[in-house]
C-alpha cells in the first residue's frame, strides 16, 4: 500500500475529442469508455464536452497511479467514472486495483475540459504482477 497522496491533472481540447468522435466513432468510444460512460455522455445535449471531461479525468487518474511508482500501465477502458446522484463524477472502478479514496473533479466550458484527481493517503493497494 501507499501512504502518500498523489495528484494528477489534465486538460483536453473539446474540439480534439469531437474530431476523434467524428473520425472514429464507436471504435474510439469503445476502446476508451465503458458502456455506462458512453450512455451517460450520449445522453447529454453536447456529448463531446462530456466525453472530453471523462477523457481528461482518466488521464489525471493515470497520472496519480503513475506518479505513485507502483504501475506504469493502465488503459483508458480500465477506468470507469460515473456520476453520483448529485451529478458529481466518481471513480467506480480501476482495473484490478483496490482503493478507498480516489477523488476526481471535472470542469468544462465550450473549448476545454480540465480534471484533477487525487489518490489519497494509504488508500490503495496494488495487485502483484
């Protein structure tokens, strides 16, 4: 287990994700997002903004895990971020990792989304590889 907090952040161009969605469609979404995430984003008025937000959040979470030094590979599809009842994003699963406290925040406007993630103190145990 780790005892230090780790922070990750990422910013994503909504236009970039929009282009990926136009060019690769289902191939991009199915390699990057869970079906629940796809349903959530597709249900919004502007799906690109929400896909971009989740993409940024997944990058931020990956940076937390990478900076911990305990792993150097987590796929986008291995991380699932779903909304709480109040709409706040919550990490519902990360591959085989057991964790107590991974917090994520997503903010977006028309052109960019940004996300910050924190892997809290003593909150994570890593599977042996």
